[in-house]
């Protein structure tokens, strides 16, 4: 039987346990903390060693209190969540009794009474922790919750789990609570916090169980519990599950006390959820691995093939709630993933999950109803009444990203204005007063309720919505009695109008791709509604298809037009005007893809059907005849095209009149055919006459007028007047810049033609300059901020310098540097490399001193960002040394190369080409500094190594041999 502990031994044993739970900080660190405390306490490393070994105990009460209550206990709560140590009273009583033992000379002469073991009080629990879900996944986020700490390293006392309905917030909180209880939390309160009374009731129950109040006055009892939680050293945990209204938490937030922690789950993401010692945790969807693990565990053999399982996960958007209810339905029906996916595609959401009585894991509602309460609550928040119509609008667009410009477009504002409350007397408000700020505010409300993700910085994809929230919203709308179908069709048309209104004339960056993706989702989500727009197909459908071709994706345009033709044929028939229009676009893109013969055939077939269905004089028929002429010219049938265009022109003059745009367009085709047939002068004359009519009918700034001026200039040049063509294009470019702007495709095309005719007129330098600037603008329009675009610009600039234009290279790199600073920032390696190149080309352009100064500044930044041994820094030091020498400081250049050589020998070794090159540079600058004999000697040594390493015929060896001869001659050694 072991000897019972003395009081000082008991104190020391508990002290060691507490110290270990606190992470075992070293005595030196503890002494530093004690020294920094004001007022200071008496603590030393030697005293600490004696206390923890039981030789002595703290004699000073203030020191003991600081050590236990101010330092070790809070640190233990952070480092070992749930660790329970004795209360302050035990520590002080044990310290006093240990002091008494020491005062009597150590152990009493008779056996002392055994120190009573510390028995922690029983756990006090209020509320039932939800049972663990079947096949519960211990997700990565659960580990982060248990280990969470704020940025400054202090323990997070309240964690707010925020996320959309169905992501598993409650299960995560329940797992955290069970873990905390296992780790020694003595008071645990679980409250369903959907209302303020429910929170007060839970706190009051805790107060009663702790003996703090009698429960007759719940609000007073709740206050007593919060006061107790703020002052106790007993470990506690409060979980407030499913907070709906933040006002319910006013003065009821669990206190920020080192002894306790709190977890709050909510769908809200308001700024008010943040606060002192509170940490917002965004709870997201399952990862693919987590979803797979769950379904395999839940479904067993029903999981089936991995491909179908993964497809099911994607269909359900990785949402835990949806996966759980789908799995329960599959088990009930004994069906596999493939069959469930078929049902999921065919049925309403409500018919692909168990009925309410059969929901798994204590779910209170089916997936389709999960978010309706959130929408209802959001609809009551300012700006009131906009949340639901905004959700309706976003539900038919791309879940992966909706441009804010679509949701703030005029059609969207008009749609939302219909949901404004009627104006009160004397305060009439026009519905047109809904502006972008109001819509932005409505989006923020939906974001705060976790119904959407709204990120103003996500260019062109500012709004994202989970696909199942979208589907549930659409189904609720479409099945609304009496009004559903009409509202749904109106919504489809509004969304299409909004997309069309937001589509820019010039598609930059990714806006075209994003709008096309939204159009595709809208078309799929709304079925045939877009084919019932004012009695015809909505123009956004064909606009989206043509957008593909206009941005260079010709094959994709063909595929989309083919799909639209198939749908149109099924819905309205093969000979409907809309189907014929789609066929015209399809033929156009076939020709643009290189199948000119196929385009001619397709247009001929289309024309035959139009002649039969619409008649020979219908404008669409006449327009198609014009397209046929153009494609015949492309196919090389210039003679046949000329004859056809003569016939077409006669019919258009008869039906449309001489000033109709189509008639003028045919005259353009006729003039062009003449030029292609070899009559350039005749083409120029025809275009001159056509231009006069365009000016009279359409005015000088109409795109067709400007385009005709371009053709006139072209054929003028082809007829032999290259200088006149260049002059004409210069004037045309000025007008294009004024009317369409510098980035319009026609403006850029005109600059190409101007450069060509300048070159043919003998202005080679001017043409080269124009081409270089033009390339930069093309890259800018297509994506100036892409890293590869910026890199390509750097390559082109350096090539320009190597071709002999150092100043031009420097100018190009200076422009590039400005963009890189904006896009990549000053410390990006590409930005730093551009600064090196810019300095180098400035030096070669004649500014050696400026180059050296720029490189010195660059080197300081590179050392700060990259470290001393980075290859870019070595390169900069080489360039810097050379420009110092060329600026007149040969001795400084030699010194720098000598220092650099030491680094290269260390990093690369003596035989590396860079090392040999640096030795050659060092020899050169020694000679330039006046030591010709030393330079010759050094070159002789380098030559020997070059012969050994590189061989006698290597260019560097030959260069070194030449340099050796030069310096031998300078030294009089030749």
C-alpha cells in the first residue's frame, strides 16, 4: 500500500497536471510573463522547479493566484478543451495546509490524514443533444471546431456555425457537445433557439438545476445563469441551435468567460453575429470524399457503380440533408443510384424523398420545404417584399454565377417594381424608382439568410445559388394554385429580357461565357416558355448561339444552332419563320468554319423553303438571296454571284425601293463581286457611288456607312493608289474611334488595314509600329489581365529590343509594368522580372546611369521578396554590375562581380556556365579598371576551364579566347 500524499505533495501533483494541460510552458517563459505583469509577482525558474517537485509551495498568495488562476488555468482551457481542475478554494486551502506542514519542519511525527481526492461535481445538462445521425461523417470542419482559435492565439469562446439549411450545422454542434461532455464539461445547455422565450427557458432551467434560482421568474433566472457563467471556474458549454432572429439574442449571448464555450448555429450571416471572442465558421457542403463515404456507409450494396454514385452526388449538389433523404428513399424503395437519378429528373423534389413520418435522423421537414421559412423571414427584412421575387428570378439562372448587371437591368427592375407595396396617401412613389442600390440591398439580405452567396468582387459572377434551392423555389412557384404557370412564364421572359439587356456590344473577359451559361440554364429550367415570347422565340436564344461564333468558337456555334433548329422543328415545325432564321445562322457559321461549299448548299436549301413558304418578295427571302451571293463569292463563283446579285438588286429595287438597307447591302455585294472579279477600279467607282447614297440615307456615322468607306478605300488601294488608301483609312479610323470607340472589333480591324496600306505605301516603320500597338490592344480586349497575356507582352517587348529597337522595348515594358503592378502587385516575380528587363533596355537605349539606379532599387526589393540566392537576384546583380561599369564605375563593377562569383561558386560550383561567365565579366572589368595584366591572367585561367568544360568550339570558349588576346595586347604581352 502506497504512503498517503502530504499536502505539499498533493499540491505539486495537481500543479504538474495543470501545467501539462496548459501545454507545458518552460520556466523561462513563465518567468517572463510574471515579470511583465503589473504589479509584478515573485516568480523565478528555481522557485517553480521546487514547487512542481513538492519541495516548497508558493509563500505569497498573490503569486499563487497569478500562477493558477491568471496563467495556467486559462492556458489549459485553450490547450486542452474540457480539462477540469480543482476550484480556487481547493488550491488556496491546500497551499495553506502545505505551508503549515513546512512550518512544523516537514512531515508531522505521526501519520497525517490522507488528502481527500478531488471528486468533480456531476454533469448538469439542460436540453437533449440530438442523436448522432446514422453513418455520421466526422468532417474536417468538426476537427477545426474543436481546435478553433482566434488570430491572436487566444481561445475562441463562441463559435457561430453559419450556413444554408441542410449543410449539417446541428449535427456538427451535437458532435461538438458530446465531445465536450466526454472531455469534462460539467454544465451543458442545449437550447433550440428558434425564439427568445426558448432561449430564456433553457437558461432558466440551467439556473434551477444549479440552485441559482427557483424558476418562478424565468427571465430573472436566466440572468442569474448568465452571471454565474461569467464568473464561474466550472467548465460549461452552451449550444444555441437554429437561431432565426438575431434580436432574440439581445442581452442573451453566452458570456466570454475562460471557463466556458458556446456554439451557435444559424442560417444567418449578419455582421452582428461577430463580436468579442466570437468566431464565424462557414459550414459548407460535403466534400466529394465525405459524400462518397456517407453514401457507401448508408447504402451498402445499393451504392452500386462509382460513376453513378458520383453523378448522384453532383445531382444533389453535395448537400448533406439531400443525400440523407435520398439515401433513405432509396433504402425504402430498394433502388440503386441510376434508378433514383431517373426519378429525380422526372419528379418533383417532394416525391423523391420519404414522407414526413419516414424522414431519417430526426429531420423535421422534407428537402423541398427546407428553405421556404428562410425566404419568408428574409422577405420581411428591409427592403421588405423583395426577397421572394429576387429568389424567383435567380432560381432560373446559372447557379454557378449570375452577373449583377442582369439583376440590376431595366427588365429586372421593372419586374421587382411590381412587388412594391401600393404608395401611401401623399407619398406616391413611382415604380421606376427601384434602383441598383435597392437591388444590391435585397441581394445582401438573401446572402445574410444563406439563401445565396453574394460577392461584389466576383466579376460577372457576383451571385451564386445552390441548385437545390433553385429547384425548390421553381417547383414552389410552378405548382402555386391558379397563378403558378402564368407567373413562371412571366419569370422566364423577364430573365431572358434581363440577359438580353445586360449583353454588351463588345464581349470582354468572361462576360459572354457567363451570359451564355445563364441562357442555357434558363432555357433548360423554363422548358418551352422562351418559345412563347410575344408569339415567337425569345431573341436571347439565337443571340447566345451567335455569341459563340463571334468570339471565335465557331464549332460550338454550329452545335448550338443545330440544337436550336432541332427544338424549333419539334415545337413550331420545320417551316416556321423562326426555324428558317435559325437555319440561316447555322449556314453562316458553317461557312465561317471553313465549309463554304456546305454554307452555299445550306443557304440554297433555305432559300428554296423560303420561296415556297414566304414567297419571293418577302424581306427574309430577299435577305437570304443576298447571303447566297456573298457565300458564292467566298466559294469562288464570282461570275455566278455577279449575275445573281444583278437579279437580286432588280427585285429589291422593285419590292423594297432604292434606299432600303437591304437594297444598299446588295449594291455592296455587287461592287465587291466586281472587285473580286478583277475590276478593282470598277469596284472603287461602285463603292464611291454607294457611299454617297449611304451618306444620304443613313448618315455619316451609321456602321454601314463607315463600313462602305472601308471598302472604298480598299479597292482604291487595289486599283493602285496605296497612299490614297492609307490616307482614307486614317480618316476612317478617326471616325471609328469617335463613333464606336477604340476597342470595337471594327475599329481594331480598321487599324489592321491601315497598317497594311501604310506598309504597301512605303511606310515600313510606321506599319511596324502600328502592328505592335495593335497586338497589344487585341490582347487587351481579349483579356489584358491574364498572366499569359502579360507574359506574352514581355516576350514581344524583348524581341523588339533584340531586333535593334531598345527604346521601343523599354517603352513596351514600361507599359507592361504598369499593368502588372495593377494586376499582380509590386512583389510578384513577374513584376520584378519586368523591372529588370526595363532597366536593361533603358541602359541599351543610352541611359546607363539610370539603368544602374533602377537595378539597385530592384535588387533591394528582390532581396526582400525572394531571398539572396534566388536566380532572378543573381541575374539582376550581373546586369547591375555591367551597367555600373558602363556608367563609368569599372572598379565597382569588378567588386560586384567578385562578390557575385563567391555566391555562384557556393551555389552552382566552379564549372557552371554562369560561374564561368561571371569570371569572364570579372576579368573584363578588372581590365577596364586599369589592370590589363590581371585581366589577361584571369582570362587565361577562364579559357583553360572553358576548354575543359565546354570544349574548344563552344561560342563562349571562342569569345573568351578573343578577349584573352585583346587584354594580352593591352598589357603588352602579345
